[in-house]
C-alpha cells in the first residue's frame, strides 16, 4: 500500500469502483461474487465500502486501479483523448460497457456528482 494516494487518483479510483459495483450488481447477480482485495490497494478504504464483484469484474477493477495509479499523464486527459491507450483492448471494451451502463443510471438518478469524465 502506497503511503498517500494522490487525492485525484483516490477520487477516480473510488468512482471507478462504484461504477463497476453497480454494473456487476445489475449484470452479474447470478454469478459467484467475492469482496475485492488487492495487494497494492486497500480497496475497501478507497471505495468507502466493501466492493463485491464477480471474477471478471474483479479483474477489470484491478486492472483499472493499477492503470489509473500509474498513469503518467499530468494533467490526465480523458482516456478517449489519450495518446497512450494503456488499457488492454479487452478491458477497454469492458470498461466502456461499464461506463455506459452505470453512467446512464447515475444520470437518471440525478447523481451528477458522479458524472464520469475520466474514463471515456
Ligand atoms: Zn461482474
């Protein structure tokens, strides 16, 4: 666990975790799900609650956390406009679906504070 996460990174990770949680709740409720843990991040601390996901969403979250934490672009552009595209293609498609699903849902609920401009 790194001593202090940059505040912006911490905020992005929290949003990312909650988006994936919402998506997994809706799409994968029939799959076995477990609390997500990482060697490098205290997921529960970062998200402000336990994040419980299916295996494939767990991998996506871990990939996203790692990529976001190690993003070298400063200020960070939206991923869509980033020249690097650090997400592996399969994860990129997956995260796009998560953003579309959860982003739309948050919008309907009026959770504009969650409006996600960081990823896609
Ligand atoms: Zn899932």
